[in-house]
């Protein structure tokens, strides 16, 4: 029962954090066409909830629950490998990409004055946007690995046998 609960929590948090990076990735094509002023204004006003507290709680929930789940399924090799892959993706997405590439850009953008933007604003924008797209790919791989680890253990023969017996029962009712 504990494994099911932790799996549910891990899948939920991972889906939610993947949703945040999917949003960024879907916005990327349009935002790459924005002027410096519009891009900076949007980034300074729209994304505060993505960070702390909401985004941080969701992201830490995904990471911590995946670590716990990796421990709980450690004796089940296929599930462990897939869960560990998911955990690595989540950890790299946050500690590697977000802390390494996005947080420094957030700090720079926060200091900008809209009427006096730096000459390197496009470099900052590109790093910020493409790092979020990278995080989405990592989250998608992680979520897919978690989902596959659950689906892999879902019994199919019992379900097929149940359907066959239902069909037989229904056929006898029709006759």
C-alpha cells in the first residue's frame, strides 16, 4: 500500500512540474519574437508563482517523492531502474538546469529596468527559454519512466481472462 501511495504522489508531483515546463516550452516560439521590453515585462510579471512557493513545493515534492520511491522499489530491478532514471532526470532538471542556467538569468532580469535593458538581453532570453525547454524534455523523460514502471507491473492476463469470462457470460444471457 505504501508503494502505491508514494507512486501516486510521485506521478502527481512529476506531472505538475512537467506541466510548468510544458507551459514555458509552448510559449517559446512566440516569446522569441517579442521585443526586449515585452519579453522583460512578461518575465518580470508573469512567472513569480512558478518559483516560490508553488513551483518550489511541486518540484521538491517530485524530487523527494521520487527518491523515496526509488528506495521503496530497490528490490524490483525493472521498477528501480526506471524510477532511478526518473529521479536522475528530476534532479538534473532542477539542480543542473534550473540552478545552473535559469536562476542566474532570473536574478539578472529581476535587476533590469524596462526603460534601460542591457545589450545582451537576447543572450539572457535565449539561455532562459532554451533551458526551460531542456527542463521539459527531462521532465517528460522522467514522467514517462515513472509511468512505464507502473504500467509494466500492471497485470494484463488477469484483465484479459476477466474480459473473456464476461463475454462468455454475456453470450449465455443473449441466447
